[in-house]
């Protein structure tokens, strides 16, 4: 059973601390994701909580990085937990909670019982570089070919890290014999999310393509290779939004122009010191994070060429929540 609107109100507006609220939000998102088998079902589930977070409890976004259950924190715990075997982390760039049940069901069909299945938080704003920075590197590319700097959280003599772009059929041969692995694959963000962003049936196309890949033999041959002698976590740097189903399109012409000037057709931007974001909106349209601005909630606005149907970088739950799946060693 998915969380009702009344239950979302109790979770988000109830008299509990920020950590408890965010934990309950992510638990509810995980449960909803596992029950969402129809196209667009999870997007509909998140309308009510996104509206509450944008219009009544926007201050919770300020508490997110301090109190939400973050993927980066779970990865740190996983990496140092006592294990008789090695460990591997696979980051699938842009993987959202929509894909969580696909992976879990495909694993079970192959007789693999996940050790843990969770929803966890990305970094904010919900962009690749923010997650890379949390790992201790300036960008994803710094991890290529095991050339990560010493600041990388998961570096070590017995660890191999790299970035993959090849089809999953070719990734099998790229798994080294190191006991500990950190692999970051650019799929599905590239090419599926960005490649389908402007198409009217973007979510349908993306869902069809991700299902075919994540349930296919090539992906699971790669996964089993990673699991040989290693526990494996599959997670993501950020999710993505389907703006075509957003509940709030900005109508005020002055605000539209401000959003166009600041963000264009994106969900976040670097704040200009010469044109700081005005604070007169209530509820606020934008939150600030270390010199960057991010749009709060399911908000879009008219732009030349149309707002992209698939996007990330803003503050909505399906952008900020990612799957966290731990599989046992093989």
C-alpha cells in the first residue's frame, strides 16, 4: 500500500525532527517504488510530498545534507564494514527509484536475494559533479583508469576505480581482479536521459530502454562478474524528474523571465555575484547550496524550445532519491 496524502502530511508536517522526517520520507519512497509497476505511477505518488516540501516545509531541504539518509554515507559504512570478502560499488549515473523494482525483480528471477534494498539521498543540487565532490574528486572523469587522487574516499592499494561508457556486454571484460572495485558507469544518464529529454514520450521511451537493459543477460553477466568474491552495492549519483508530469507550471510573467534569465531551461545554476537571487518569493522558489541555486519542487516554466521532459539538478524527490541495493558475493 502506498502512502496516502494524509500520511504524507503527518510525515512531513508532523512534530518530529528533520532526521526522522527524512528517514520516513525515504522509507515511504522505497516502499512506493517497489510497488510501482505502471508507467508514471511513482511520479504520481510524489506529487503530494513534493508539494508539501515546496509550499509548506521548504526548510527541510536546508536540512537534507545534514539529516537525510544519504547514499554517500551508506557507501562509507559499506566500505569499512567487516567482511570476509572483497567489496564493489557500481554507480549507474542518473538511475532513479523508478528502476529500483526492475533490478530487484531481475535479481530475484536469477535466484539472487538482495542483502539490502533502500532509497537513499543524492547530493544537492542533484548533479553529477556534486556527487563526485562528495567522493573527494572534482569530477567523475578523475576516476578513469584507476587514476583517482589520494583525496578519493575509496582509494587504496587493493582498489581499482574507473569510469565505464561501454555497453554492458563489453563491461564484463573490464572487471579487474582487484579485491575492491569502484566503477561508475555513465548509463543511463548518457545517452538515455539526455538523449530522450525533449521527446514527448520521453518517460515511456526511457522506461522501455532501461527495462530491456536492466533485465537483460548482458547487465547481469557484468553484475555477476563484479560479485565474484565481492559484496556489491548498486546505487546512483542522482535521479531524474519527468517535468511533463510536474504539478506546478509558473504563470507569472515577471517570475518566468527571472527564471529564464537565471536558469534557462535547467533546474540549477551557479549564482551570479552580480545578480544574486532575490528573496521576496514566499514560498521560496529557489534554495542555495555553496554558491549554486536549485529550483524547489515540481516547478517548470515556458522557455524557447520547450522545457526538457527529463531533467535533474533541482529539488524534487525523484531527483534527490536514488536506489541503494546491496547484493551478496557470488
